C-alpha cells in the first residue's frame, strides 16, 4: 500500500508503472478518503495521472478546479487496474484534446467504479479510445455518478461516456471491446 500525504497538490504529473500480482494488488490511496486533492494553478499541458502498470487499486482521490488541454487521467496499456471512489469536480477542457479520462492502448480488464464526475464543462468525460496504441478490452464502468456536465458546451466533443472512439480505419469486427457500462447515474447532462 502506498499512502499519499493529505493536502492539495498543484500541477502534478505522475506516471505509475508499478506492477502488482493477481494475488497481491498494489493500492495507492490518500491518508484519509478525499484528503488528497489534485488541482492546477495554470493550464495543464500534461497528464496529472498516467497508469501503465498492472494489478493496481487507485482509490479515494479528488481532482478539482483543473483547466487542461491534455487528458488528466490516463490508463494506457494498463491491466487489472481499479479506479474507485475518486471525485472529478469543476474540470474544464480547453483546445482540441478535451478527453478528461481516457482508456487506451492494449488496456485490459480495468474497472472504473463508484466515482463522481460533477460540474465539468467542455470535456469528454470518459473515453475508450482505439488507435495506434491498440484496443482497450474488458473495461467495466459501473456505479459512477455523472452530474452537471457540459451545460455550456456546444457541438461535438462533449460525450459523457464514449465507447470505441477512433480515427483509424478499423472495421467493426476488430472493435470487440467487451466493455460493460452498467448501473451508472446520469443527472443534468447536456
């Protein structure tokens, strides 16, 4: 277990490439639930958290008051990673790349659950992206709350959950993402 000291952390960029095992996950959590807040003082041009590891649990963090032009949370090629009990609040996208939380590469068997996505604008909240880095499979998105999202957004690019976004020439048989999106709550979504 890795415990992050409670406090507000501004303009962080962390790569987590740790690898647990099927018998023993690595857990990363704050000292107290919601005690660690990641935020920005300026436009964020890099990922706040990028996970490429396996058999990890990332739980109980808050991402708040962030202006970004690169995804703030990325699962890239990660395997058996669980993101739970996190809050994503008052986040605003700027520029072309407005995917707030992205799962891509050959990511496999990741889970996003019991998270709160609230009061975010000009963002694609959660995207499973197919592209040059591979196809994410068996992503399970459940028991999350999506509230007050993109109320000022217009046009394309403000999906709450986007499954199989791609600009590559895949045919639909290749997609076979086996993603499950269930038991989520949506309120006041544009």
